[in-house]
C-alpha cells in the first residue's frame, strides 16, 4: 500500500510542516511518535510536495549512519547538499542519532544559513533545550503524531478493499495506528483470523499475517526478520530457496522498504516476527543468526574502511546479548543529553562532586575541570538543568599535571607502560560519572553517560585500541563489564581514602569491530577467526594462525572451496598456477607436503584421492 494511501487524514500535519517554508516560519520542525505511526510516510509526502514547488530537499536516514558529526556530514553531502545551498534537510529515525543531539542543536543548525530548514522525525519528543533555545536555532515547531481518526482509518481500509463488516472490527483493534491498519488489512485480504489479538496489536497482527502465508512464505519472513537488512547474499547464506524470487516476494510486502543497502522490514514487524521465532523455534533462530554471521564474515573480508559503519550495524543487530544491546541501544527514554560542559556549569558540577566524593576526591575532579575542561561533560535533563556529569578523555590529551594530581591516572599510566598498545592504536579513558541523587549507581543519567561514550567508539575507530574505566562500586555493573570483556586491575586505587576499582577493555587489532565480532562469535558458539584469511594468507589452527606461502594458500583455499570433494591436480594447476599443464609434474605434490607439515596435527585433513588428486576433510 502506497504512502499516498497511508496519508489519508494527515492533511493537518502536512500543513503544519509546510510552515518551515515560510520566511517567518519556524526553522526546525520536530515530528515524533511511536513506531509505525507513519513518520517516514509523512516525511516522504512532505519531501515530494516541496520538491514539486521547486524547493530542494535532502534526506538523511539516521538508521544508516554512525551517530557522529563526520558521518552525518558525509551522509548529507552524499544527497547533493553543498554549503550555501537553500532548502530543507529531512532527518529520519532520529532516535538512532540521539547521542549526537547536542552537536546538531548547538553547532550544525546555528552554523548554517537561515535558508536551510530542518524537519526531524523520531520516536522521542525533542529535548526541552530545543524550546529554550528557539532563538538560537531560529524557531521551533513540535508536532506529535497520533493515530488516525476513525473516518480516515475506514477510508484507508476501503481503499484496501476491506469489507465494511471487517473494517469496523479492524478499527476497534488498530485504534488508528497506521501500521496496525496496514497489517490488519493485508491479513484480512489473506482471510487470516484476527480476532482476540490482545493489546500488542502490531505483534499479534504480524503473527496473524505470517500465519496466512504458505510454508515457504513463512520461512522466508522468519529468515528476513533475523538480519538488519536483507540482500541476495544473506538469503542464500540462510538457504532460502530462489533468492531472486524471494527478494521480489519480500519487496512486494507493504511493510518492507527498499533501501540503498537492501530490503528492510519495518522494525516493529521485524521485532514481532523474530521474537516469535526466538521463543518457539530457538534452534532455527540460532541457525539463521549463525548463517547471517558467517555471511557477514565473508562480506567484511572484502570490505574497505569506508564500509565499517555498515559492518558494525549488521553485527550489532545479530548480537542478542542484553548487556551489549543496552550499552549500544539503551531502552531508556531520551530524557537526558550529554554535552561538553560550559563555564556556567562549574558550580553545579562541583556540587555533585562534593555530594558524592571525599574532599580529596572532589579536589581531584576540580583538577580535571581546571586542567582539561573539555573532558568534563554535563548531563542535562529536558529543562537544560545539570543533573549529572561524565569525564571522558583520550589518553594522549591528559597532561602530566593530571597524572600527578590523580592517583587513578597514575595507575593507568603504569598499566600503559607495562602493557603498550601497537603503534597507531589510541586509548580512551572514562574517569568518572555521577548523577544527582544516585551518584554512580544505575540510573537514567548513568545510562546516558555510558551511551555518550559509544559516540567516541565510533569517532575513534578503527584506531581505538583500549578503554580505561574507573568506578568506586563495581558490583552493580560486574556482569555487564565481564560480558563486554573488561579486565579488572589486580588492586583498587585509593583516592582520598576511598578505593576505586579500575578496569581495561582491549579492543584488539581490529578495534571496535573486532571486539563486537568476538562478542557475537562467543554468543553464537562460533570462532571469530576465519579458517582462511586472505588478507595475510593465514590459516586458523584452533587459536594459532599459521602464515602460508601464496601457493600454499591458493591450494588450501581451492580445497576448502570444495569441502569433502576431490580436486584433481589439473584443476589445482589451473586455479592456483593458472596453467593447464598436467604432464606428470610433481609441483602440486610438493606444495601439499609443505602444507601438511605446516598444518601439523591436522595435516591429515588433506587426503590423497588415488588417481584423482586431493580433498580437504
């Protein structure tokens, strides 16, 4: 069903958005509402409308970028926007970019010409600071998106050829929620029973829709709910029959969008279908995730640095660990923003430190504010009041004077000297976080502070090699820290008579992406190292990687491409040596003997097939 059908009854909302085009209208419009309420459809309709009047519009989907300044600018430039251009910037799925909200609010919007207007859509209402800074951003329109009226819902269902008797029941169930209406209409057309679906309408209707498909369709929809995006390659990896036909069949569904990265199910439907699969068919759910992970490994072997974001997003989607998901995609509402502290914040920050620290400990944090004020971040509530703090800095930016003033920094320095990182890798430190009323304990402020550090992960990769952490009471965070790979220091460090527990997270040679890959591999029971890695011509021997010569790697790679099947000497000569000569030369045999020696205890996996050649068990 097209966006035009979905937009029945949205005339008032479209008219409100049009105000950003008025010379004296608001410069920024915020559209917010729950998943499936029609935010993206409204943005599409608005974009088509303004372009029809000759106004330029550029769209950035925050689901497809890292939450960093550089990625946003790159995505905006890729749409054709150039400095000095006039028009409307459309920002969709803003909840995925929320940790970078202060940058967009304080830096990007004010830095651009007033001829550039913004329409931003997300699930959460904007921080109240947007309202208190109306003058700075040039005016603000806030538009909460609610369900359709009964009249608009019934008109929508009539356009979908749903009978009046069923339309009344569907309206009672969906309560004006556009995605629910869409699913219910398709389920109705498919003659799927949708009565007694309960309060979780979208999840129940997605299940009802799935039940109306044939067996192949159900298995296809299940598979499509596992990866972040659906491509021909991932469908083949998950052994979906007829990948091209499967893509076409999925693309025809109204809750599936075609993006530059592949097909993507609406997230509410995807969550409902995958949750059902996880609960009722856990073994199959694991098999599909494992297949998608293996496909991702193969893809990333050929990926360049510029594709790291896509790799990370795909990998995070496959990770089911609650600690990792909460760390990267917290469920807490967008109630706090974290940004570099201002001079006028000093009194509130010192009040926090003196509430929860010993006098000596507060003096140490005062030293941070004096010597490295840019490392001190203020956590603000919706009114803009300082309700917490977070101290984050790169190791190379911490001056020696802080090492002398802060015993924690001194301990990190000793660890760095005895455990140096490889050249080119960088270290990040998270010295302290505190929240008014709760200190460092679990809270919304604490979650916002930890989420903010993830922005530094994305900013520093692929060069981020280590993170240092300091916490007074690690007990509430022990399970999460252990799962994420933190290693505690042997002894706590005293600051003003209070023990602080230190920990380090070494990301490894592949930085943040390698760390996430290890977590995913452990969760899936897989090895995070490929058997053969063409980047350095190495083979995995159960934890140790052995380097091979170009010919050895070529032979083993060819055998591995035909598991358990014999490969003739002639084929090996053709594929590895690029020659058709087969005149009794023992060239292949010499390389096989060398390979067996290097493989050691598993060398007998290369079997001789008399009269044919060799095969790999």
